[in-house]
C-alpha cells in the first residue's frame, strides 16, 4: 500500500531531495534529444566515447566534458549504458533505443518535447487551483481556452502534441496487438474516436479480413488519408455512433470524459452495436490499491495530466470501468489483457 514509509530517516531526506530535482531529468533527456545523441549512437554498431559523440553533434564548439556529465547523469536512469574508464564509452539501452528514430520515423522523443514544452510547464503551475475550485482546468487557467482550440490556433504546439500522441499511440498499439487476439473473429469494426484511422490500419494489417469504420469529428476526419478497407465517417459520438459493427473499439477515449459523458457515449455504443456484439476498451488502468511501482507512477502521471488538461478527464480502475460499462447495459465485462501501459477490456451486448 502506498504511503507506508519504506525509507529510514536518512533515506527519506535523500528520496525527498531527489523528488525535488525530478523535473531536471526530462529536461536533460530533452537536451540529449536536441543534441541528437540517441540518433548518433543508433547509427553506430560500437559504443562511442563522449569525444566521438561530441564530434558527431551538428554545429560547432561542443563541450566534451559537459556532454560526458549529461550522459553520466542520464545513465543513472538507465538511459545510456556506460563501460570502461578513461575513456568511458556509451551505448543505447532498450530505453534510449525508443528515443532514436525507427526506420518508419517513430520514436518516443516527441513525448519529452511535449512534456518539457513551456506551455505544459506553465499549465502545471495551476494544478492546485483544480483542487481548490470545482470545474477549474489548469490549461484553460493558463491559456484562457480549451486545449484543442489552443492547438488549432498555435500550430507549432499543436504539431508537437499530435506528433507525440501519434508516435505513442502506434508504439503502444503494436504491443497491444502482440498480446491481444480478440479482433480475430470480428467482421466489421467501428473505431469510435479513432482519430485519423491509425488504429484501424494497424488492426487491419494483422486481420486483413476486417472491414473497418473509423469514426471521429468531421474536422479530424477531413485530415484522414484514404486507406483500403477503411471507411472514414465524421460526426459526434455524443449524438450517435455508426451502426453495422459487430465490434466497437474505444481506445484512450473514455479517459478524456467525466462519468456522465462516458455514460452517454457508452449508451450510444450499446444502441449502435449488433446484438451479441463486442465492446473493446483500451485504456490505462489505475491500480485498485495504489503502490509505489513504476507502473502505478506512470498511470498516476497520466491521471494528473488529465486533471491538468481536460474538464472531467481521468484515469480509472478496472472496477470503475466495469461499473460504467455495466450501467449502460453491457454484460460479461472482463479485463482481457493487463498491459504494462495499456490494458484491454471487453464487454458484450447480450
Ligand atoms: C485521446 S484521442 C484518442 C485517439 C485514438 N483513439 C487513439 O487511440 O490514438 C481522443 C479522440 O476522441 C475524438 N473525439 C473527441 N470528441 C469527439 C466527438 N464528440 N465525437 C467523435 N470523436 C471525438 C478526438 O478527436 C480524438 O481523436
């Protein structure tokens, strides 16, 4: 159970001071990304010294000594593997490999650019106000308008956000499809709040027999590329959801809304789904009993991000999802896959 102290008094001082400096580390990762260190190491088959990395950084006058301090600091979080001494050499670890661009351009570096962006840090200054006053959204307090409206006007920030979300979504969906085979018997899949159709295209790549309907708001659908076997449809899921599916997917959609909004959306999904149809929900799950694991810390970070950016948005436990889903008529709720980040839940219209 979280909260029970696992530290001695000296360790408590150390742990608390470390926590007070925690903001420094994502900024240090951003510095390494801006200096292109993950891409430089990824292009080499052998570890490099700080000097060799410095020589490959585009631009002039790179301080090898300061680069070495940055690399050593990040190695304390497992970002770089260090070997030898005088000189030390550095290589990527499974973690930092995710920061280097894959062949298809994917990487998690965009998450660091997003989470260290000035507007994100500015928004977090207002976190306590969300606690003090019902209805306060820290992002709106800082920027005077809802987040997506702001992104539509501030295209540079919107670009950072959409790039971070689509990179994250594809990387996590790959892992979901490795561990979950519940789409194999689906004939027609409706992806509600499916964005520009990335989930549908990844699911179809594994199960080509599926016909997919990708449903999102009209202005989002307007930006969606044509994809074979995927029909894009625009509209509001709070009014109605496309019919004709024997399965409906809701991936990281419910966490943006309060229970009333989720109830309305789930009722629309229930009405639209064929009888005996399957509802598939993919979301992070808050632990029923909070602990101090890194998984719990990650989902708690997502939950605070929801509190910071969306009115009523929140992460939920499996029991909270079950209550929401069953209150709209669905039966046989179960968590089909507990993932490290995203879990998969199923329920049926019986
Ligand atoms: C967090 S994103 C998830 C996108 C996608 N499911 C994924 O996994 O990457 C939430 C999605 O809900 C969509 N959305 C928000 N309000 C909507 C509405 N009223 N009707 C349909 N889609 C909506 C957004 O446009 C966005 O694509």
